[in-house]
C-alpha cells in the first residue's frame, strides 16, 4: 500500500508556483501548516505522475495527475472493486465520504462513474481548501468538499446516498464517534435501498479490532464482506481492513475474482465467516464515549 517516505522529492525554491497548464505547477513546494497537521507532497521517482500527500509525515493520499482512475493504496482498490462489483462499474453514484484528505478515491469514482454526485467531509478546513487548489479534482457539484466533523455531517445530512464511505483518521486511528453502533445505524438510515456502507478500519493485533467492528455493524446490516491482507488478519503487521455492509447480499464470487486480479494478495471474508470470527466481540456504543467527544473537533495544532 505504501511507498517509502524517503522517495519524496521536494522542489528547492520553497515557494508554490503559479497555477499553469502543468499540474505540477499547482503543488506546494514546501510544507504547509494546516488546521491540524503539516501537509507535504512528494513525487514518485518510479511513476512521475504519482503525487503522494503526507500529513505529519504519514501517507494520506496518492493521486496520479495523468490518470484519475489510478489508485495506489490497496485499501482504496478494495473499496473501488466492492462498489463496482456490487453496484455496477459505471453507474452514477451518490457518495458521501466521511474523511477526504486528498480525495483520491472520490476523484477515481468520478472518472469511473460519470454523472456521480459526491460530498467529501474533511475536518481540516485549510487542508480541504488546499487540496482543491493543488489537485485536479472534479468541480462542484460533481464533488463538493465540506469542512465539518464527520459524525456531525452524517447525523445531520438530509440526503440519501448510494454509498457512505468511512475513511477518517485522527492520530492514525478511526475517531471513536465513528465506530459506534449509533453511527452505523445513522449510516443505514441515510442509504438508498441496496446502498453500501464501507469502512476503512485498521488492525495491528489480528481480529481484535475487526471483531468489534463486525459486532457493531452487524446489529444494523444483515450482509457483510471484508477484504484484508492475510498477514494483517494473522496479526503479523499493522494495516487496513475494508469492511462493507448492505441490506442486500454481496456478489462474493465476483468480488473474489476481482481481488485475485490485484497485484498483492488479499483475503475475502463473507458474512458467515465474519460473524463466526467475531463471536463474543463487544458492540461499541455512544454511551462509552467520553463527554464532549460526539461531534467534537480536536483542537487544531498551533
């Protein structure tokens, strides 16, 4: 999923060039302090059109300036193929992204699903403004970027969505208010019939986190599927786990076929397997949140 941070190449003048026909001219040439982090961009020496956005030194997004459909991160490839296999490869989508960063996935979905309308929620208002300036993102109303707290945006939306994607992190973990049963219930409420709730989760100790996520989401959705690197599932390394939920069955065979075509190995876990592995796991609720966390925005860095 990742490339070495040491592959970053920063232009030497320390200033952002004026916007021109070359998309590289739009990029910041020195670190940018945003509301919550230090943002930097790096150009891949192996794929010059690939630009990685780093937040506080961690890879956050990767966008190919020449190919909007290209997804560098494995977990985004997993999300993309679940959507394509389940809802159709080119049908217009109404997608709500809880977490935006560089909007790489939203950009790819726009290119693959013409006519889509998407809303990306980003807590960091300065980052939201920056990525709109730096990258060739779809214009509004194809892609709107709103500065808001993700749970607040979910709880207050009046729209119906075909896909809700939870891909928000704070200090390299999913915010607690986005992991509760009440959050999942609200996601279920705002989905159109047959819609998908997709979560980017993480794991460092095998099935512990995934079990909690499955126990929580299965309270509200009867059908689940997950895609995960086998080494992550066995607790050998830290990484992403993609979990999708729906009121309708997933095309497990088609999803598995598409996963086998990816460059790196991944396991597909169906509903029965997930529920069996999650047996005895605890459901996480809003009642367990500390006072003030719900709809909270962490204090911006100075």
